[in-house]
C-alpha cells in the first residue's frame, strides 16, 4: 500500500489534468481566468511540495552554515 504522500501527488496531478482540460474546453473569459488561477495555485503548491522533498538537506546546511553558533556543533552524517 502506498503512503499518503504518494496519494497526494497523484491527486494533485489529476487536479492539474482536469483543470487543464476544462480550461481548453471553456471558451468564456471570466470562468477561464478563474480556472487558470486555480491551475496556477495547484501547480505552485505541487512545486513547493516537490522542492521541500528535494532540497531539505541543502536548505538546512545553508541556514545552519550561516550562523556562527551552529558551525561548532558536530555533524551527524
């Protein structure tokens, strides 16, 4: 059984696909603007989530490396 994170990724991708298809089908301007806003919101959330998976160690090293008091702590590798 897959974990919750995998399900969230799949649901987010499905929402993006549905919004993209509906935007293509929709012809009127105001609903299309709302749909594109929702599309960008979901895409931004998914990208932020992916970045939080890929870069946590690099980000932590950057943050803790910039403070003098953290540099003296022993590293756990």
